[in-house]
C-alpha cells in the first residue's frame, strides 16, 4: 500500500491493529481483510521531506505507545535510512516505510520508492485522500500515471 501525501496520519497503526484483531478472531479467508495478516502488507507513506522527518522522529519517540516496541528509539539508526535526495532520516521497518519526496517530481519519487524497497511485482493499492486536489491538474495527472506505471501488471 502506498499512501500519497500521508501527512501525520496514523492509518498504518490503525490498519495493523485491525488486521491483528481480525486474524486472531476469524477463520481463514474471512473478514474485511480476507484473512490477511499485517506482516503480509508493506505500507509506504509518502510526503514532503519536512513532514516525513517530523513523523519519523515522532514515531521513534512514541514507538512503545504505537505498538512497535520500546527499542526503536534506542536503536534509531537500525530502523531508519537516509533519504538520498533530501538527506533526512526516514523510518524503514520491515513492513512500514516512510519516503520523503515531492510527488510532483515523479522520476525522483520512483527512485526514492525503489530505495525504500518498493516492489513493482507486488499487488499495490495507491491511496490519495486529498493530496491531488492541492496540486495543478498537470502534476496530478503525472502522479496518477506514475502510480499506474509502478504496477508491473498494469495494462
């Protein structure tokens, strides 16, 4: 899942909790998540570098409360990576990645997603709650084309 313009949203943590609750209480293949477990989902959050930098620091600081374990902040360098363009630290956990970027710069965004471990062969849901309405339609069109192009099975 790729969340475009994620901001300080906590969707990943809600989704992870809901999936865990469901997988503990329903039969295989049932429920709104189709029996999928949180560890089967890799969640990417994209936003401006300043936002991702702030969110990374906040998540590391509040890792225990967010259900990520208390060790994250103590070993931050093990759980973050440097953004090659903007030179900020961004979170990189096994199933949760943050990417600081300007999504209007689509080639750069694709490169940064790749560095964060995005797999073009994986089934992917792109989520855009409001970000596209804040940009010129030319940029929004390019972002949508980028999303389609990042899906290997797009036709």
